[in-house]
C-alpha cells in the first residue's frame, strides 16, 4: 500500500505518463491567458517548439483561418460559462500544412467557483477526418447515382419526380408557367426484335443524349421515364417555348437518321411527343398535370406517330 502512495505522490511519474501518450496535454492559466504547460508531443506533430506556445493568441493564430473565429468564440464562451467542451479544427503546421485536432477541455474552478484554469488534451484526428471525407464523398456519389439512369446516363424517373415537385412549388409560388414534354420512341419493340437488345440499348442512349441537346434553360431537365419513354421538364417555359423545344427534339432525332427498317416513316427511327403547359394554382396538382400530358402523347401515337400533340392548361 505504501508503494502505491509513493507512486501517486511522485509528480515526475505523472508527467512521464502524460508525455508518453499520443495525446498532447496542456494547461492554460485563466487570469493571464498563458500556457502553464504543453506536452512535448506538440513539436513533432505541428513543428512548433514548446517554448513558442506562450499565450492563447499563439493557439488562435495557429489555427486555420476558416476555423478560427468559430472555434475561438465557442471555446471562450464555454470556458467563461465554466462548461467542459471539445472542438474540432485544423491546426496549422510550421511548414504551412495543417493537422485536424480535437481539443478536449476541462474547466478548473477555485473554491469560490471562479474559473481558475483550463486543462485538456489535443488529439490528432486527421485519419478520422479523412475517413469521414471519403464516406461523405461516397455518399454523394451514391446519391448522384440514385438520380441517374444507369443505361443512358441522364436523369432517371426518381430525379424527374423530385424535380417536378420542386418546380411545381416554385411555379405556383411565383405564378410562372411550367411545361412538360413526354416522348416515346415509335415502334421500339419492333426495333428491338429486328436489331437485338444491344442495338436497342444503344438507340436509347443516342436518343437520350439527343434530347439533352435540345434543352436551353439552366433548370431544364431531360429524364428517362421508363422503357423507351422520356420526359423533358421546362421550368418557366410558356406554351410556345415548349412547342419549339418539342420541334427541336424531332429535328435533332431526324438528323440522326437512325435506320429502322420496320418504320413506315421513311424507314427511320421517329418519336411521338405530348406537350403541355400550366401555371399552377391551389386546385391543380403535379400528377394530374403529368397525366394530361401523357394523354397528349397517346393522342400523338394514335394519330399516326412521328408527331407532336399539345394542349395548354389554364389552372
């Protein structure tokens, strides 16, 4: 028991233990805002000598400028309130690099409850931050993929549905027109049967990229709706603008001159298009609007295909 007491009363033992860890111990005197102690681990990590850590100003100035105001304000506020806290920030190295640090702070009070000192540990969390950044990047890639059609590389139906809801709300709020095109490749089943699915897939890719070329507006969206059917969403486009885009789609596809031996239209691949425009009000809804454009598409197919049918809705 006496050996344990002797061990615990020896400050050099505690100091040796602190300085043998990877974490960097430190102490700041609250009254003078100066470092009473900082572990020797600081120099190999950041390059700054122990002697150069004199005041909290040194700590603040050796922090990335983008983190400095946020972290300093947070730590000062928490310390003044006597609340233990922790903060993540980028500490600048002497060679102009930076290391991600997690500072864990304990507030020491005197017998009157006043803040007397701050003690804490700095932990190098750079690897953890790199892992977090990789995970966030991966999450972003997966999210992007979830809104992209795997074959044609344009937006998929999920992205279209989300965009329609958003643009519908914008159009209703601002009382602006919203136009929609629904496009179907004529006699595509016969094309697949005649040329095979590989040629059929390439045909879908070619049509998708051609439709993308027909877009003008910064928020215009072309998406694969399913199978051989595509949609184009035109925020802010009135009926005449939508009609022009539909005609441009047909011209561009005709210019491609994709051979389709079973097509009655000059043995070339063609498309049928339904077009509609609306300025939404409280009574209208996106699904009803889309259904009405779908009816125009079926009218184009029933009236001989390779044509555009349109209507303008006043909600």
